[in-house]
C-alpha cells in the first residue's frame, strides 16, 4: 500500500495524479510527490524499521511505490563511519562519513534513486528506461536496468571518464555519447522524452526518482541513534540530493521519529562548476548557468534543475556553500584514503575539501557533529589521480635491496 497522495507543483501547488509527468502544465514548475504523513505516522515506527532487512526499502512507507519493490532490492544501508583520525586532521570534534562508496550495486549513491525510479517505471508498465547522465547514473541505469529486464538507452557527454564509460558498457545498454556537455545532453533527452514513451529516470520519472535520495538522510538519522547531525555537507550537481536530505530529516521529524531537528545544510561544489555555491555566497537564489570545467565530472551540471531549491534549503537552515579547486579535490581524495581507508571518487574529494574550507572559514563550528556525504567510489574516476600518487618502490628480489628501502625511509 502506498501513502502517496499525488503529485504537486512546487511553485503553484496545483495537484496532479500519480503519472510519469514532471512539470506543471500551468506554470512549468517542477512536480513533487506528496504523502499522507498522518497515515505514515500510524504505519511506521522505529521498531518496524529495525525489524526489516538493511536496505533502503526499510523506509518504504516514505517512498513512492505501490507494491513490492522490483529493482534494487539490495541497495542502500551503507556505513556511517565515525572518522576520528580525519576529524583530528581537519580540526573538528565529531565527524562522520556517510560512505556511499560501498554496498550499492554500482558503488555510488545513484543506486538509491535508480532503485526507486525503475521500481516505479515497472509499476507504470514501461519496457524501456533511459537517462541523461554525468556518469554514475549511466552506470546505475545500465546495471539495474539489466537486472530489471528493461531495454536501456543511456545518454552521456562524450568527454566522460573512460572508466565510467566502460563500467556502463559491460551491461550492454544502448550507450549514446553526445558531443556536448551534460546540459546539452539533458536538453536532447527532454526532446526525446517528449516523443518516445520511455521512462527517462531523471526527466519524466524525476519526481519519483528524486525521492530515492531521501534514503541517505533516513539512514544518517538511524545510524546516529535517531538524532540529526548539527551539520551535513552535501555534494551538488543538480542540487536534488541536498534538497532531499533535508526533506528526509523534516519527514522523520514530522512523523515523530526524530525528536529534534536543528541541522545546517552545506553545499559542496567544484570551482569549475559552482553555480549553487556562487549564488549562496552572493546572497542570491538566482542561479547563473555556467559551462563546466572540472575533474569532478559527476557534479558537472552547469544549469542545475534544483539549484534554486537547494539555495533555499541552505538559506533556511543557516548553512552555506563552498567551492574547491581540482588540486584541492585530489588532495582531499588522498587525505580521506590515508586517514580513513575510504577511496572516494572526485565528488567525494569535492565534499571533503569543501568541508575543510567551511571549517577554516568558521561556517562549520569545531563543536557539534558533522556528516560528510561521500557519494561515489574512487575506482570510478581513477584517471583523476594519474600523476598525483607516489610510485611503488621497485627492487630486485633480494633482502639487501629491500633493506635499502628501509634505510631510506627511516
Ligand atoms: C549525481 C551525483 C551527486 C549529486 O547529484 P544531484 O543531482 O545534486 O542530486 C553527488 N555525487 C555523485 C557521485 C553523483 O553521481
């Protein structure tokens, strides 16, 4: 049974039925899923959540599917790592890594949104699924779409990292590399979505897809012992994940599972594509589109669909935005790996480097708890580290050769 009341325009509040639609016919505002929280409050409590398997579906009353999930049954419930060594290094008391580099079938948080989107596409009766992707979505729709038995059309910017292209191709989707940046790929996909009856997970299925991001937030609250952190730092591409983490906290508060909510939400971006951080810093909610130029390709959306809503969340919660250089991203990837043993992709470097920046500027206080959302695995963007790591020691197979190394490092 579903607790979904329907879809609603985020701008003019006009109501729509549960259909594969995403934009208001009257004001062109984006549509969002609305729930009956009174009935969820009766149907869901902590005991019930704890009694279920550790996947993102343990919060299913708060997700927009009607029947049993069909895709992504194993996704979600990634570790929340208490990162004491890293905390000390960056000058903060209580730090956690929400580690979405592991557990998920394709090793990024996109398996959350895709599990929900494809389960919904199944309920709508689609046989073909598609997406416009900055990389991780391509990987996830290729894989989970294969597991769900869908025909798959995947559209990516042709300049994507070779490892992400290969990671998608192995599942044998129709992979279309478009000569243009993500924003151009997305525009093309909107045209295709208007013409063909396919489930474009981040276009006509977007209202349902986006809800999957909330599960990262529910897990953070559960893993902190049903408490909210004082600060949460979220990497932004379209800005959707950031808005949905905040929505998830608010929902758990609304249904009484979370007693107190006073979290500041922070956006992390790469300087080469930072329209949300720039808007925040200039005290505006007007997003000025940019042409992306950064190694953090998974975050390279120059005209973010949820940018405006992300700035509102940041403003309303008293958070802030930061942007960081490619060199800072690489340094942060290495720092996270050598302090906590977690190998993140470039987006993870953006998040940690932004947090360091926000701590230095006093926007994130040393006291209180901070959660960093680390959203993808480093093996997915290993090209970014080319030329930035030490070489292995190379020796002949003798003890004396090895002991020369020991002498050298002493
Ligand atoms: C897609 C993505 C994000 C954030 O995406 P939004 O569009 O802002 O929801 C963050 N990290 C990684 C690794 C991603 O692939």
